[in-house]
C-alpha cells in the first residue's frame, strides 16, 4: 500500500536542498549557471536565441521548440523556427521568435 503525500505548502527534502544550494551560491556570489546548472537563454532581437545548459530537445517543429532544462522546460515559439546547431552544452535557434516561456 502506497501513502500519498500532501503538498500543503510544505517543502520536500529535495526542494529544501535546492533552496539551501541557492542561498550558498548567492552568499558566495558564485555564478548560478555554473554551480546550479541553470539554463541561460540569450536572445538577439527576435531572430536568434542561444541556449546554454539544456538537457535535451523535447519537441521540434517550425512553430515551436521545447527544451528540457535542469529545473524547467523552455518553450520557444514563433515562425520558421530552426535549430542551426547544437552540442551537449549549447544551441542556436533561428526564426521569427514570438514567445519564450518557462514552465
């Protein structure tokens, strides 16, 4: 028999650990992207986006590209969306970018 866990505003052990890491990184003034693996999205105008520290490509179409980051998913939507290049660490996305959403 499995017990269900209530989520009434209480943090799980993992959430507390992540928050403690953030506090340490902030207090030592360390770069969050390096230490916590946070994704970095750099947008040039509405035509190019450079994404660093992503984990994988979840969806790829001319209208939307969805990436998995360490802590969230990143959706980049628009028209004529293409991935110009990608490596294990970064990628360049081109097209007419209309929206970037973190979820």
